[in-house]
C-alpha cells in the first residue's frame, strides 16, 4: 500500500488539472487503486477517453489490483446485455480481469457497502476445461471445452463519482467494475446441441430475501446465447496475446439489471430450465 499511497499523492494534481484523454499515467491509476482499496469513489475518466487508452489504463490498474486481490484466476465480459449496453451507450462488450480474492462462496454475507458504488447482478461463470477453447468458433465447440459452470451473483463496483456518465471506454478503464462475486455449487452440462439450446432458453430469475422477484430474463439476454460471451472473450483475449488454460474462470455478464444492495436484504438467483435448477445466494449486512 505504500507505493499506492505515494503515487496517489502525486496523481492528485493530474486529476485536478483535468488532463486530456490519453493512456492514463501510472500515478493516476494508482490514485484510483488506492481509492478502490478504501471504498472511495474516483473521479470519472475523461469523457473523450478512447477504447485504446481505456485498455491501456485497465492494464495498469490490473497490476495494482493484484497487490491486494491475489493472482489472476480469469476474466469477465461486461456490456453483454443489450439493456446494459443501452444504459451505458456502448454497443459492444468490454473485458475485465478476475482475481482469486474477489470470489466468495454460496450464501456469503457481505457489507451492503462493499464498494464505492456497489451493485449486484445475476451472472454465470464457466470453468475452462483445456486450451482447446482458444480455437472455439461456435457455442457447441465452446461447451466442449468447458468443464463446469457456476451459478454466479456478481458484486461489481462502478467506482466513479458519477456512474451515470460512464460509457464503454470508461467502464473498460475501471476493469469493468470487478470487485467481488459469489460462486454457487458447480455443475456439468453435456456438450450437446440440446444443452446449448437450454442455455439460451433458460429463465434466470432473481428474488430477494423474502422470495419477491427482483428481475428475470432468458438466457439469450447475453449476446443471444451465454456461450457467445465465451467466444467473445476468447477472441478478445487472443487479440491481446492471452491464451486461456485449464481452470481459468470466465464471467459472462449480466442477465439482470444492475441493482443497489441494501443492508438486511439478500438475493437468490435460479437458472430454471437447466438440470437440477442450479442456484446461488448472497446476503447483505
């Protein structure tokens, strides 16, 4: 944390000066990382930030986050839901990095104020079976290289002072808000056309602690088919020279709206239409 503190102090002047959009300086990102660690909102990235510079900034931020969150265990796709794309006025997915210390087990209890700008959403995580996934071109091919699937409630942090002004590049620059997530019990699906269809047709339902419905959608809310998010991540990672390996985790994006947590509440997500009706839950204190 000493390095973050020193660089954060240096960065204060740069943010105050409102520098033109470019690949952010290490000191600027250190300020964001320090505020992230202390659950404090950061200034919004420049409105004219390009995706190229956003990715550059994200890569710097990922280096700082690893100091507190451990090793990289996988990646997440954000903006995979048309409704979320509309909210942030960006027509394509963006990528973030997941760390081991971000992941919690089913039924976890977390503070409602787990981040600077905390939200929660229904999601899904797949586990890479082998490196063959890097050559997958269809949903069925992707499923053949997935060993397990986890129900997943992601707990992102929108991080900035004014989340309403976030767009695609700025979301990419904050590592797509990766903060925490709750993994349900893993399950296995046979790699068949019928299972590919079941993933697209399933109903993902989120209810609160009293069983009141908060949101629901079909599986095709994610890019028309959840496995399409896997294919997008494979393509995006390959373009960056990153190859997936056995055991890597992939978070596919939001089936639901982004909802604000409140103390004393909770959420449960079920995946109706999949064998055994998998589920996962979280509580907010």
